C-alpha cells in the first residue's frame, strides 16, 4: 500500500506539480525532444519495467501521454510505404508496464483504444494482464527483465519477430501482421512461429509453432493480438497492446541503463 504522502506526490505529478519546469523559450530543443530524454531516463534502471515503483510507472505514463498527445504518428503510418519504412528494422524493448495503474482520477491516461462493432478484431482478447518487464504472445509470457529483447519488423513482407536472449539460449516468436480495420496506426498480429534455441546443446532448436496453431483452432481465429504505434521517430517507438500494456522501444540497444 502507498502512504498518503506518496500518493499525493503521484497525484500532484499528474496535475503537473511534480514535474520540473524547463525553459524551452531559449532552447532549440523541442518539447518532444525534452520529453524523450526524460522518458529514457525514467525507464532506466527499472529492469525493463519489472522493478519500477508505482511512482516511476506514473511518471512514465505521464511523459508518454504528453508525447502521444503532442506528436501522434500520421494516419498514413501503415498505408504509405514512405512513412511505414520508419517501422522497419530492429527495435529494442526497453520498458513494459500496464497502462492502467489505478483509478482514472489518480492516474489519468488520455489514450484509449479505438473500437468498432462487427470486426474480426473483436475475437482478440483485451483482458488486462498487468505485465511489467515481460512480453506476452497468445498467453505465452516471457520475462524480459535484464534481457536483450529485440523486435524485428519487415514492413514489405508484413512480418514481425520478437527475440529474447536467455541464459540457456534464445526464444523467438514470429508471425505475420496486417493493418487493422479499426485504427490506421494499429497492426493485427498472427503468430505462427515459436522457436527455442538451446546453446548448451549445440544450438539445438525446438520448433513449437504447433502451439499457436492449436490456439487458433480453439479460439476460431489466427489473430494473436494487436499493437498500436502511438509515437514514432528514428530513435524511439511507443506502442500500446491489446492487453493494456505500454511499450517503449529504441533503435539503440544501449539507449537506457538496464
């Protein structure tokens, strides 16, 4: 439980009282650049979000909200190849946390997922998992705290892969994606590959993709989840997932302190 004074600090932060004032009038640096610097500092030393305190999570959520409101990606993010190419390549996961930290009054979050009736996306679960310092694919959770976690996006071929380095080797989850018919900044992912590489056994690979096939059969859809990009530039990407998770990724694997 949080003490009354601690809770007041968090609430004041959301009201703007706890955030240090920065004079941007005489600086060539934009507000978003300042917020990005603050964001990367805030997610540092949190073990990918796993050890972040409630106050740290609140700080990150506030900064992310400011960035999302000030500079959302264009609606042509996925439909215009010249814009979509910014998503391409290898991104490194630096922070994961639930978007909902408590009551809306205490921890307001302006971003809300778009919804639409009579769409196949409605079969995708939106049950909150409250995951910090980890990733989830079709209910398969992997702890990413203090792990190098890469997401490789191939826009041209509509493919995405998540790779997590572990003590014994590597876990790779991959699949295809398509543009959502609900939000122009959202992709719907269908995972079909689950591969575990065991370094201590000479790089032996265990192919467990059949798990996703079985789940698709049971659920009546191959759609595993969706991910919406809420901010994107050459260095930083912010996303929100169907299970209420907030993601912060960077192109530089060493952009934050683990």
